[in-house]
C-alpha cells in the first residue's frame, strides 16, 4: 500500500507536475532514474566510438566536418545527461566506475562494428532515428532535469538523423558498388536498431512502474512499431530492401507486421558477448586511466584554492 507521501507524489505525477531535485521522491523513483539517465548518458559517450572510427576516413572534407560535429554533439548530450543524473545524488565518477565495472549498462547497439562508410549513413538514419522515436516522448517525462535535457537533445538529434539519411541517399543513388554497400549496412543495422527499444513488453521488467511514474511514456513494443512504420517507407524511397521477409502492411491494424529480432542475441550482447563489447569498454577504460592525471591536477588545484580562501 502507498504511504501518504507516496500518494501525494503519485498525484503530482498524474497531474503532470514536474518533479524537481529537492522534492521528496520514493527511493525506487530515484534509483530508476539514475539507472535510466545514467545508461542513456553512457550510451551517448560510448556511442561516439563507432562513428569516431570513420572521422579520419570520411570521403570528403564536408562529410568529415559534419561527422565531427555530430560526434561532438554526442559528447555534449552525454554531459547534459550526466548533469541531470547528478541532481539525483550520484557523481559522474561513480557512474563512470559503474560503467567500467559492468554494473551499469549502455545501449546494446554500440556493440556492433561500423565496417564501411555506408554504416555512417545507417547509424544516422536508423540508430538516431530509433533514438529520436524514444526521446521525443521523453521530453514530457516527469523528472524536470531529464525532461529539459531531452528538449535540448532532440533538437540536435533530428539533424543527426537527416545527415544519416542524406548519406544513404547518396550511396543508394551512386554506383552499383555504393548501392550494395548501402544495402549491406541496412542488412546489418536493421535488427540491432529494433533491439534498441528494449525487450518485448512481456519481458520488460521495468515498464509498468516506469510508466506509472512517467519516467517512460510508452512501452518498448509501441515505440518499436512506430519506428518500423516510419522507417519502411524511407527504405522504399531509397530503393533498398528491409531484410525481413515477413514485413507486410496490415490494413486492419494500420501498422506493418514485422519479424522480431533475435532476442537471444540481444540478451547475449547485454551480458557482454556482443562483437565489440570488450573493445568499447576497453576504449572507455583507457580514456579513464589516461585522464587520471588531469582529474588529480584539477582536484589538487581546487583544494589549494579552498585552503587559500580559508586562510
Ligand atoms: N541496450 O525493463 P526494460 C543514443 C536493459 S540512443 C542495453 O524494458 P527499461 C543516441 C534494461 O536496462 C540509446 N540494455 O528496461 C545516439 C534492463 O536492464 P537493467 C540510449 C537494455 O529501462 C545515437 C533490462 O534490459 N537511449 O545513445 C536495452 O524500462 C547515435 C530490461 O529492460 C536511451 O537510453 C538496450 N537496448 O527500458 C548516440 C533512452 N534495452 O537495467 C550516438 C532512455 C533494455 O534492469 C550515436 N532509456 N535494456 O539491468 C529508455 O528509454 C529505456 O531505458 C529503454 C529500456 C527503453 C532503453
């Protein structure tokens, strides 16, 4: 049964009044937000790696500048999100250590390799496309700092999706070899993109409570269906084929029927066994170790300044 405090809290949520850092909140609400916002922040930071892989090999100066700007935006998104999570009483250092120890997750999608330039198109089109589908409703999420971070992030995310689609367009309208690369990128990124929305509603342990608290605004399957419905016509426009033989418009439902991704593969990637898990965490660990002297120096400087002020 709910306590009076919990009842009053739920009433505020039901009335769409934002919860702010100093407000009372149930411990579960705080924990769930730290988990979700922290995972989201880690995803932005780890998510720089697959695209960072192609910055030095972008085909033109213009493409290089665009990709560089996009990857820098992702660093910025990570920072807004870490700052939002910090308002809940956890430090960024703690979150980073939990990422590195495997206690905190980041999105499964970033454990897949980016093998060709067309993958930069597929990541922008599909991965950012899926990210926006999830993040637009989160602008209305109940926790104020998270909601405000989402509003800023969504503005940049739609540019990211457009730049990806633009690369796909060029490739799909290019030579036979370029078109094959675009199709191959779609083949490899389709199902991992569907997995970004999380397990099926039946397997989603957090959805019911998170939706009651408006930490999440939709179920995983709702957003996955919306993504399929939006993306299939875009693939058709490109003249590419979605790698799903069961994909079919269902007049009665007003939605596409589609095949589920391989959920065994999904849970296996979550356990750390995806193609790039070790490489991604290795890169984050290296950056953390190599930044140690900077953090030490900043702390020593701050301590010295504080001591000087007291004296
Ligand atoms: N990967 O009960 P649910 C981006 C875990 S976009 C890994 O359904 P929930 C932008 C889940 O944590 C990507 N783990 O969980 C970008 C839980 O495990 P736990 C980031 C996943 O939280 C683009 C368990 O499975 N976006 O970075 C995944 O209610 C391009 C059970 O699942 C966000 O994080 C997954 N895909 O729903 C950057 C959006 N799915 O924690 C660079 C905010 C589920 O109990 C380049 N997050 N799990 O051990 C959310 O909306 C939710 O957290 C969901 C999952 C929908 C992801």
